[in-house]
C-alpha cells in the first residue's frame, strides 16, 4: 500500500504542464486602448468570439470591460450568454444572428442579434410583432458574400414606411474582405456602398471596420470599430508589426536525446540527420494546435514540403525536425550549448521571441488559426492587468 501522506504535495498545475499558455492581460488592455486611440472619435468595441480568440472569454472579457469596452461582438449566442456575467451593462452583439428557439437566450441575457439574411429578418419581424420593441443590428453585404442583407434590400428596408414601428435597429454594419491589403481597390468600393447604407439609416449608428480597417484611416471608422485580432497581438495588416504580444505558448521538454549522424527522425523517417545531433522532445503536437504543417523544413507531410516551424529555448531559435506528431514534436537543439537546455525546460512555441504570425506563416496559415486552435491541454496562466 502506498501511503498518500508520504507523497509530495500536489504542485501548481502550471508548473508541471505539458503545454502552457500565458496570457498577458495588461498587454491586452493596452492594445485595446491603443485601438481606441486609433479609432479617433469612433467608439471602440471588442470582438471576443471563439473564446476570445482562444485566450479565454472570462479573463479577456473582464479585462476588456475594465479597460473601458462597452460594446462586444461574439459569433454565437452561447458566447453572449457566457460573456454577460463579465460585462454586466455592455451591449453584446451576436454576429450570426438569431434562430427560432433562441428568443429566450437573447432576451434574458439582453443580447442584440445581428440580422444577417432575408430569412432572419422575416423571422425577426414576427418575433417583435409578438413580443414588442427589442433592439437588433443589421448586417449589410457590400461584397464579402458571407453574411448580410443584399445592399439594395437594405436600402429598400431603410425607406420602407410600412415596416413595423417596433423594428428598431441600433446598428448597421458591414465587413471588409480585403482590409488587410490597404491598396486593394475593393476597400474604397465597399466604403462607398457602406456610405449609402449609413446615410439611408440616418440616426442609427454604423460600423464597418475590424482591426485592419481601423488602419485604413478615419473614413473607415464611422461610429463604432470592431477590433479583434489586433487586441490579441496578431497581425491585422499583412507584414505590419503587431501591437504588444499577448499570448505565449510553451511546451515542456520531456527528454534530450543524442542521435547519430545518418539516423532519421519521427514518422515516415522523412528527415535524416546530417551530423551527430542533440534533439529536444517537446510535449506538444497537433492535438494541441501545433499544426502538423509545422513539421521540419522540406519534410513531406503527404505531398509537398513546408517552410518548417521552429521554437525558442535558452536564447536560441531551434528548428523542428521531422514530422509533428499528435502529442510530441522534435526540435534540433544541437546548436544550443550543451547543458543550456535540459529535460523539464520549456521551449517557446510563440510569444515575445517568436511572433505568432511567423509561426502561422511557417504552417501556411494565419495567427487567427494558431490562436483559436490551441486545443484543450494548454494550462493557462493569466498575468493580471494592473
Ligand atoms: C471576426 C470579425 C471581426 C474582428 O475581426 P479582426 O480581423 O479579428 O479584427 C469584426 N467584424 C466581424 C463581422 C467579424 O466577423
């Protein structure tokens, strides 16, 4: 029999976590204030969909509220219900709108549906005819072809004198498809279309810009801006230096192993060691959102190579070698001085030394996907906002 009293105390889960995610809440608050300043005279919302871009709705929502955000956007109603506890008197918009059966969730949590299609509009008119006045927002499509009423239908709705008096939109919005490419002519075209919408719904607030659009200048700000990725330290505009990094992911090194020249690494033996090497086996894999496409440089995944991912440990950038596996990834630490990196150390996956967007580029994706795909095994720690 093992005597439990003889065993060591349970450690702080973060101290022994296979993968760690550290979220710097003061950087998040500072990034929101930065975007608010850039938004000029427009009010600045906070987009917190997908669990605040994977970083935690409770802590991020609370921090953004305390920083001063009073308008929030979520993607689906359940996110709005969760957020309500942390943003008591804020306006919470639900971007995917409302479905039959969700009425109570909206009304009891004071959530504002963003009506995004003719079908939703017809349903909504029925709801308010029965239940009375309740705010909504209207999304208008100006070229994205994702969500939103067609432009002409929206303009007609604005002029429709026969629409019910209880129909009371508080916001009209649209979304740029190429805001991250400042020279794209479509930005101006979408701006012109949205100006018509904004004018037609005179007296109702309007909103066009997500993070990227805010950088296009005051013409794009209207009454309310909707930054997301920039708050979390991701690149809003391709190649532009992001605001302060917010998220740091790190994986525990399970073992350091010496491997002979000529040996191969990981599944499929796709990588052959050219020299005697020291390898760090880290506790992170594609089940943690460390994408398989981050496998070593030139390593075929099925067909075709990749740029190859890398980590950061003991002051060195260390490349991934061989394929990323479900729970483990192999970094080549041969160039790190012997003894400087040991089992139990943590290798940074992204954070202050490796911008999340650089990792994303190596994986053939974007920072948004890295952050929202982090998976369930990350032990989170929040550095409190001051
Ligand atoms: C996700 C989203 C945003 C935020 O976009 P970022 O690029 O993360 O700033 C704003 N508006 C809408 C409609 C969105 O779907």
